[in-house]
């Protein structure tokens, strides 16, 4: 198992400086969102061949694997023109992943409030499916995979709906991102292990990478904690990963670099890696 980090949590830097910081912190892999992490890149259209070369060579030199590109789009938007622009950004990201040799490009699926907008879910799901069919078609041509992340207050909110979507899209080039925190809300937190078991049962074989963070709920808000110091049952998650996905990359999200050593040690212990 590789232990990695979300690159832009270290700030926006040159590829050389960013890869150096992450290497010095002891992480061996990243989720890289160039538009959030690389100095001078603010949109997917900004990326040049020189940028790609600098990213590839810098991270390779520091032996930090780019496990997945993060392309934060809104694939379920009701406005078709706006949604197609979002899809176009993802197609660009897939092309850059191909050039960089990165196997996955990941996204979430647009926020949808389960308390006030539930009636909109069928329509938004159709939008999501339409977007994904376009994204996956391009991914198949390039040999790069799309990875989607179910989130409890987004269009794709449960393991069951995600399983349906994968069946309907019907492509081996569509995978999923496991994020235990994002699968629960405050009122479902006590049943989190049940949610994780459902995810593993329905989607286990399709997990591409894992996003790892820890929280407590305070007054209805998520409050970030260091790994294994919050309320998330990460032992349950890592027990399944150790047994079923021993080669997976587990990526720490929302890291505070000044306490990165705490998180790295906790994740290695959870993963069964010698410290």
C-alpha cells in the first residue's frame, strides 16, 4: 500500500518545489490537481507541454508517484451548456493524464442537498450519466480511467446508486474513489460501518484509490482532526483495504503540513507498514 497526500494541501508551488516538499514530508504518492497546486496554472486551458514536462520530471525525480489527477468539475449541472463546459475540462484532464502516464482522473458529482433537493435527484442523475458517458468514451480511447467519488450530499450519494451507475455506463474505464468521511452525514455517522460494508460489498472491486481523513461533528459541522484522532472508523476501512486492496494508494486529504508526521505515522500503522 502506498501512502500519499492531496498535493494542493501543501499550497500552490512550482512542480519542483511541490514535489520536493511532499517528498521531504515522507509521502510517496499524490493526487494532483494542477489548477489548484501548480504555480501559474489556474485553468485546464492554461496547461502547456512545458508544464507537463516540468510536472512529470519533477515528481519522477523525487520518486513521488502521481496516482490520480484531480479534476474538480460539476457533471450534474442542470444547465446543459455549463455542464458541457465542465465535461470539456475533464476531457482535457484525461488527455493530460495520458501524456503524464497517470492512470486515473477523479471528480465528485455536484452537490445536492438531501434534505431540500431530493426531488431533483432523478434529473441530476440523468445529467451525471450523460456526462459520464462522454467522459468514459474519451477515456476508453486514451486508455485512462475515470474515477468518481460518491458523497452523501452530492448527486451520487450511496453505494447502491453508484453500483447502478456503473452498471448502466457499462465500462471498465469507470472506477470509484473511496472516501469514508464523504459517505456519511452527522445523522448517519453512528451507522458508518454499515455504510462502509455496503460500499465494499457493492463496489469493492471497482475502488481505484482511497481518500483518507478524520473528523468529529460539532454543532452540525465537520471539524478536521489528525488521522485516527477523530470519529471515523478507519480501522474498519484499512482492515478491508489490507485484505482486499493491498496495492492501493491511500491519499491523506486536508492535511496540515506542520502535523504531517502525525498523519503519516498513523496511516502507516493502519496500513500495517513498518514505521
